[in-house]
C-alpha cells in the first residue's frame, strides 16, 4: 500500500505481450539483434528511420522528456563524428550522459562495439569534452536491484543540477524510461502511474515489460515508506521513532553534497537554524535557504508541466477552477465550492507535502497497484 496523488489514472500496461517477453528472453543475443532490431541495419543505430522531430539530437532517435532530460538511442563513434554530437551537446547545454547498457550487449546491431569500452562508443570522447559519463547497466528488457536504481536516480538528480542530461540504453525506451520515471517519482512525489504515463506521452513505447513497470511501482513503494519522517502519537506504544530512524530515512532521500553535510543533522533543523541565525543577526537569507527555494520553484514548474501534459492527454480530469489549481489539486475533481470541499482541500494540502507523518498517511486515500 502506498499513497497516490491521483486515483483516476489507469494502471499502465506493458507494451510487450507475455509471449513476446518470454520469446525475447529465450532467443540468443545474436539472433535477437537480427530478428528484432535488424542487425547491422538496426533502425536505432542511425537517423534513417526517424523524422527530424524525432531527433532532438540530430542523428539519434531522441526526445525531450523534461526540459532538462533527453531520452535517446545509443550513440556510436561513427554517429558522434558524422553528426558532431559533442557540439550538439554543447549547444543544448547537455553536461552529462547516462548509459543504461551492459558492456557487450547488442553486439550485432549497427557498427562494431568499441573494443575498450564494450559499447558502441568510447566514453572518453565525452569526458575529454567536459561531459560527465555515468554507467548504470541494467539487463535488456529487464531491471536491476532497487538499491542500484536508487543510486542511478540520485546521480540523475545531481546531474540535472549541473546541466541537461542525455540518457540512453539501446533504443532509449525501456531501461531509459524506467530511470526517468523513477526520477520523477523521487523529485516530484508523484504516483508511479502518473510517472509511467507521462514518460510514455513524451517518449512513446517507453517502459516496455511487466518487470520494468513493476520496478517503477516497487521503487515508489520503497520511497513512500521513507516519507514518514516525523513521529506520531500512535507510535508511543510501539517501537520508538528515534533521531537515527529519521536520519536513516533522510539518507535515502538526499544525495550529493547535501547528503554528506546533513549526515548527522535533520535537514529541517539545519535550514531553520540557518534562517533564524540570519534573522537574528539582520543578515540576508543564507545561500542554502535560497538554493532550496530555487530548487522547489523549479520542481513546482516541472510538476505543473507534468500535470498539464496528463490533463491534455485526458489521463487527469481538468479542474473547473483551473486558475486556482496547483499540483496538490490533482487528487480531487471537486470544485472548491462543492460539498466536502473543505475535506478535499485538507487532503490536497497533505498531498502537496514533501514528507508525511503516520497520521498524515492515514488521511490520504491509498490504493494498492495490481497487475
């Protein structure tokens, strides 16, 4: 069980049938490349099969998923040189590339693999041009452990702060979509259904198999358990909720320098003390508080974009008072002046929070995702 922001979304379904999934797993890799991808003429190994509006990065099957994240098919040494992809990255302010492949995979699709890296390109090409390279390999059509996925999401969250990010697997659909959907859950606290549907709108046919959809839901459930960050009166007869419990949960949610700085300190206490100190001394707001406000403002903008996209595609109901609505309104289709409006608004406030107590969770409508 986990809290969901919206109960109106249909549970996403896999784009592959069970029979096709079983067949893909049973076929030897070389034969799979020939039958499913086209071998040396694989449609994902160049621009020939794609329209210009399907090539955010010219020469690659690629799409914007958010203003900061590009999902794309894998590049190759040949394509990097022919289409000057490094210069395209510079022009678009792409500062990082995340590779979701395992070395040696799809060796019979397109050009030969780079002998040193095991991929179709040398990561050194990007690193020599001040573009960060990260590899979080995941089996094709499959998933990795939740722990490794969390690490990948945190790295993506860090990379987005540095600039735009390009993510690829082979086609830039299955594994790439999983990472982006989990990132949206992690940063926006949206439901797994919302995340999957949004990614599929921006990058059609993403998140293909049952196991990939299940992992997105498993990630959301794990994250949901860590959002209970404050003690509740109902816990007074059970296991104590200690400072260490709080810090353990906070550690899962934070990343980078912030995680290192706040290893022994609750974030809410740290920011409050910083702000109160500045107020007492008559100083302007500290950089940490300003950075947090800027981050939340950016996330609110992204939240609005996700919601408007889902509404436009009729995955979410359109609010009659749309000018008053915010992301927190997504759980309610009632007008503000209708009966029970107060209870709806109270629930909306809870849904818009970034962390929850146990009593909060009991007030939010929960729904168990079933496949």
